[in-house]
């Protein structure tokens, strides 16, 4: 297996686990620059993709590589293109493919702390595969809003007084909403406040595979020592215990051993304990002993706050209007929100253009798999708004100030601005010859309404869906 085949195998594996959008965005043009049994260097086409792969996918990449390079301990990334390193393809100095018998322990990779695109040089940055806490997932970097306030407060309390307040702390919520982030933040905070305490973070899959491995290799003593001796035990995605009887049994004993001695346990899951199918009752009841706190999807205001925060964290300046546009479109979760921001900024950096509404619009259609709104005409927007509110288009663009016409009219203005990117004077023209200040006023009003009214947010998303659906 040469480098190319190895990389193809890795890509093949990642492709099934990642969304199509992230896969094509981040893995295009990547290849293995060099690999030995212990070290692998992945080449990526630009600094932006490099940062993103290091931060987000190093763990996945390492796990996939380890199936072929079981002794891999260092994974690094560098910016390079195929042409630049078109050296003769060296055969890999590794024994042939080791089938899949090696457990793919997939530690979450931790990039170094220097961060930032400015520091990107040709020198590859090493990813420490041993540290399982992502340095970016701290309380400082966590935006708090109504949707996660309780979970955040509980996590902070636990980090301040481990083993005493909520034990276990059970955090649950949908994908990409910050469960892993909070679990890591607890780990960081405890390491800082209580350096003498040992912190162990694993995801449930890793616990399971280590357990199975320990059984097979007769090393249960070692396994027990590792897990039953920690002060802080953070287990991510505990729903994956479902239907794994043997692992549940072991987890039960681990839980008891720790809990009895007042060691802190933190669990995350995509649902409440009782809703995890095929989970023993004695476990689901224990999971509810402490505090069960949920994380809900963020509302618009919070999505805006998160985007601002992420942009600032990376030192990017993104205009408010663009932030608002992204927040209005990427609604499902924070991971998606972050993904689209990164893509936007990455694209702008590559092309040396400032992030603008225009670029954001192109990006949203590509990223979220929606229709490219640059091909939608103003008339289509007016027709959709008119039919949604049951108002003839002539009335919508007329000068009549009847109460039931005003808001729909302003919504049309807003959509023409946000979705089609028309200038205020141009919108004035499209809407029956109105003054540009009238348009600015209308757009502003909808913006304010949106910030405070859930119903308005709902109506606009429905309208947008109609627009995108064509
Ligand atoms: P989950 O484990 O719930 O699927 P993650 O913890 O992996 O979600 O979060 C997905 C991404 O969103 C991460 O990059 C994380 O940093 C970010 N994120 C989630 N919640 C917040 C928040 N409240 N503030 C800032 N970033 C967040
Ligand atoms: Mg997670």
C-alpha cells in the first residue's frame, strides 16, 4: 500500500462519517506528504484548510490512519500542493496493511495553543495525540444563552466543586450544540483549579473498544486501574452504551466504584437517560441521580453572538450584516454555524476579498445544499411573499398604508436586501418607486422584529424555504 492508496483508504472511511459538504470542502486536494510507521504528515492546499483539519478532523484522520499504521503517534499537517512535492512516490516503509484488528482508539486531537492563521508557516504543526482535551473547548470560549444556561451553570458548579454538587452531571441535547465542548471545559477548569486531581475524558465508543480489547488480551486489571482510579471521569456520548450488555455491566461497576468514593462523573448524551434504548434500568436510574440538564438549539440572537465570538476568536472581521445573514440561515446547530463561517472566511482569504453579503449568499447555497439565490428574481420574491400573506403583488408594492400591508411589504424589502443583495435604491425601484430611506426603515424594522419575535423568525424561515425551494 503506497501513500496514495493509504490516503484513499482514509478518505473512503471519512467520507461515510462526514457530511458531504464538509468532506468536499476540507478534503479536496489533500494527500499524504510523508508517512512512516509512527509519523504521518498530511498535505493540505491552504492554511485555512490546514487549521480546520487540525482542529476538527485530526482525531478522525488519526483513527482512520491507525487502522493501517497501528503505531502511529504523531500526525502533522502542512500546506503543500501536489505539484510542489511531485517527488517520486516513495513506497511506504510500513509492513503491509494490518487488516482492521487494531482497535481504533481515537483520541480527540489537540492542536497547539498558538492558533491563528497569521502564524501559519510552512512548518508543520504537530498534533499531540495523547492529550484528549481540545484546548479550544474552554468555558471562556463558550457563549451562554437561554438555550444552554442551566447546562453551563451546572458544568461550572461541577468544575468548581467536583464530586459534591451534581454527581453525576448528565448533559443532553442534539448534535453540535456544545455537549462535548462543555465536557472538555469542565476538564480544563478542574486541571487548572485542582492540578492534583486526575481527569479522564473518553467517548463511549473508546471506552467500549478498550474494554473489549482488555477482555481479549487479558488485561482487565490494567483497564480497571485506568478507569476506577480517576478523580474526574468525563464520558461523551453515553447513548452508545445502548445494547452493549457486557460494556454496560463494566460501566456499572466503574460508575459505582467512582461514585462511592465521591469522584465526579460527567456524562453527555443525545437524549435523557430513560430514552436510551436497551440500557439497563440500574444504569439509567443512576444517570439520573445527580442533575440532568438539557441544551437546546440556540435562537437567532445567540447564533449571532456565537458567530461574533468565533470570528473574534480567529481574528476575522465580518460585517454585522453578514453575521446576521449567516445566523439566519444556519439554524440547525452550532457546528454548522461555525462551519459556514470558516468556509466563508477561508474563501475570502484565498481570494483576497473582504467577507460580504454577496459571498455569504453564494456560500449558503453551496454549503447548505440550497438553491443559489443569485438566480432568483425580485419578482419571484414578491410573488412568494404576496402568496404567503395572501396579498396581490400590486398591493404589496403600492403606496397604500393599510395595516395588513405594511409588515408584509417590509418583509419583502428585507428579503430583497438580505437574500438577493439588492441595493436600497434598487429595492425602491422594484417596489413601485419608493424612496431608499423608506426601504432602509423597512429593513431595519424587520431586523428588530426578528430579534425579539419567535413568530417572525418562523415566518421568515418558511418564506426562505419557499425561496430556496424555487
Ligand atoms: P456536541 O458534542 O453537542 O455535538 P460540540 O460540543 O462538539 O457539540 O459543539 C460543536 C461545535 O460548536 C464546537 O466547535 C463547539 O466549540 C461549538 N459550540 C457549541 N456550543 C457553543 C457555545 N455555546 N459557544 C461557543 N461555541 C459553541
Ligand atoms: Mg459531541
